[in-house]
C-alpha cells in the first residue's frame, strides 16, 4: 500500500462495526488499522488497545506514546485503509471543535516544552526515597528495637513505599527519559527492587485505567468493585434492579474503612502480584521482586528476628495501603462512573477525574496526583509541569462548559465516603422498590 490513493476507503459506520472478538479495527489520524491479531502482542497489553476497537484512537495514541515515529513504522503492517474523503476527521458522535481545540492545546504544550522532564527533579525524588530507606534501618540499628524506634521505622518505611509508588508511576508513564527503554528499565528497579511488585502487572492495569477511566468493563479499577462496593449512580441502580447483593452496599461507606484502605495492599495485592508474575511467566519482574524481599530480610531479620520482621513488613504495607487508596481514589470514586460513552478525550478524562488544591504538602503527599486532571490529559508529562498547564486546561474546559473540579485535600477524602453513602442508598432503593 504505497500512496494514499491506493488505500481502501471506509466510513465511520464500517469502522464502528469492527469491535467484535473476531475483528477489531480502529482509526488513528484518519488511517484505519486492523488490530485483531496485533492486540495479542501489543506492548501495552491486549486490553488497552482493544478498548478503542471501532473508535477513533488518535488522542490516546498521541497521549501514551513518546516515540510516535517509531510506533507509526510498526503500525504500517496493520494499515488496511483510510476514512473516505467525505467522512469527517472526528467521529460524528463527538464535538469536532472541542477535539480540535484540545489537539491545538497539545501542540501548545509541546512547543512550551512542558513534556520535557527536569531529570534533576526525579533524581532528587529517588534520593529522598533512598535516604529515608537507609534512615529507617539506621533507626533500628543504632537506637534499638524498643517501641519508639520501631514506630519511627514503620513511619519511615511506609513513607518510602508510598513515595516509591509515586516515583515508579513516573517511569511507568515514560515521563523521565526520552527513550522508552530507559524508562522501562528504571521502572523495573523502582517498582521491583524498591517496592517488590511487577512492572508488567502495573502496566497491565494502569494503562487500561487511563484509556477509559471510570468506564465499567474497561477500567479494571472499577471492574473489581462490584464484589465489595456499588460505585456510581447508574451502576448502583443497575445492581439494585438486578437484585445483586454481594455486600450490604447501603453500609459500604462504613465498611470501606475496614476493607478498603487498610486491606487492599496487604490482603489482596500482596498475594496477587506473585500470582500475576508466575501465571504470566514474567520471570524478569519476579527476579526484581525477589531482590526486594531478600534485601528486606537481610536488613531486618538480624535486628528483629523472623517474626518481628514479618510483623513489621505487614504493618508497613498497612500504612502504604491507607496512603495509596485515599490518594488514588479521592480523584475518581466521587466522579461519574458509567459504561464507555465514547466521548472526546477531554470529556472522557474530566468526567472521571478531579483535582486537589495545590500546596507543597499536597504535591509531595500525592506525588503530584493532586493534579489528576492534567495527568490524565497528558499522561507522559513530567509531574513537575502539571501546575504550568493547569490554567490552559481550565480555560479550555470553561470554553466548552466542561466542569473542572479542584477541592481541598480533606474535602476530597470526605467526598469518597459521601459518594459511597449516596450510591449505597441508590442501590438499596432500587433493590427494594424496582
């Protein structure tokens, strides 16, 4: 297929029909690609690319890839045609003006250099994690293993795990180096050796979340919830109408404090990450993980013994889990949760995300994920630049009447509980009366 004139022409309707298990097409910059087989070897995983089957994937493609020329070369073998000349560049269901204005904003962001990282910033982030890690060990080594040094060590190690979680997120999103391979390598070190988790597991789940945030059956963060929580107004009513009662959802805002923040990492993730690595034969990731547990054991068993080290390990996971869940869910659970509506990239991200007000503490505490809106719109943007693009995003949202939410930290926390209470009541009403 040489020139554009040699390519077959398709309508949007024809593309939209190709979203079955047998055949999956998508559009990038008016070109039509058949990803039916390629999805199985897609570096980001088969699901994330499949979430755009039958749709225009131009904006997520631009958002997720830092070396677009290389990726375009690899896409050539998947090219089967292009949109017919009389077909619009934007899907008929979308606001073409909004789509174009966001793409213009993206061009402005690139020209301003906001996608260029300050490597010294990330070096400092890594160093402060390593210093805290050494300080935690030194506290027990030189101050003894009595209660106060033990508690100080717990807080320090919990901080290490939380902050390493934000740092691995940067490398996972290819936000630090200009070449993907270096981001991937350091990502394995940070999430594997500093945290004891597989990079492939994070990639598998997290990019799906970014592709279709708060979209039921496409965002894995939402898919796992119906067993324990009824989320979102529409889905809660749907569960009630279907008489689904896996849990007493009308009390979920209460039991969230027991099985949500405290339990996610030490009870569920802790075993599942090993299952994931072994079941999918991610042996390199498993080796990095094991290096974390060997290092942790060598550092603390001589000081605390085996039982003391195990106790400390799970208490650290408990601290990390509370920190992680409150920060990551404050931006999403209170927002709109629905099936995929195939909206514009701007609308898709703004409906599902909100910000928390900026402060030095909030930036550090959340790893700059208080700027969740900017992060979702520009996932490869280095986090130290979120604040620089925020005003431009606000202006664009105002132009199109898209709500841009930013709130105080503890209001964001309270909104998690309030949204759970509200959706639980909606579930109960539908369960009893519909």
